[in-house]
């Protein structure tokens, strides 16, 4: 049976050994690694600088006009995260929500941004909160990959890649000021 003196040093030695091992494994990473996430449709995006993980990101394919991006935003941190903006190179973009207006559901800009509570997740989905891509500069075809950048309230940004796919659901109406009636 070990003495109490040797047990006292065993735990710190194990912790130091684990820290050295973790540092050496991290040092083996690619020098080309960037803090942005670029997942495939089936793999989750890695959290960039501790912001969010984006699971199953996708964009509704569209020939022109408007479309939207969706996915699940996961916040593994101990603080709430607020998304205040979105951008992409194929259109101007806004954070949108579905809301009841005059007895019917309409799409509108989401005031105050999208909040992802600490240690939780938020869904971006057809018929709910989503990333609206407006005035497309080119068609978005099934299989296309779009880079989308989120801007957070603290000024950080995170880019992820979403794959376009056909989708015919969620035929919402646009709130005044968001163009003609159509689908997101």
C-alpha cells in the first residue's frame, strides 16, 4: 500500500503528464488550420474560438430572388451568444424569424439578433428563425456550397459552409418591406 506522501504527489504528476500530452497532440495540428468552420452537410462545424458549433448547415436551392440557410447552432460555452449579423458572397443577408402579424404568419427581420443560451442550442429551420439570403446574384443549385459568416454581438465572426439542397416546404409570406410574397 502506498504511503500518504507518495499519493500526495501522484495526482499532480498525473495532471502534469496529461497537460504535456495534450500540448504535444495539439502541436501536431496543421499549420494551415484556420479558426473558421467549413463542414460538409453531414459533419458538424467546429466551434471557432469558442463561439458556436453549426450542425447540419444547409441552404434551400433557388434560381433567383431569395432563399434561406438553416442548421442547428450549439453553444457549449458558459455564456449566452448573440448573433447580430450574417453575410455571404451570393446575396445580402439578414437574420429572420416567423411571427404572427394580423392573424397570419409572416417573415420579418429578427430584432435583437438570435440568442443561443449558454450550454444549449437553437434551431434555424424553415418556418422559424433562419438566415435569409436576399437578391441572389447567381442561382444556388443543389450541391452548391456557400460560405456564410455570422457576426456576434462581441464583434467576433465565424464562417461555415452550407450545402444547397432542394426543399419545397415552408411557404411563408413576407412582411411589408421584404419584397414580394414567396417562399423561404
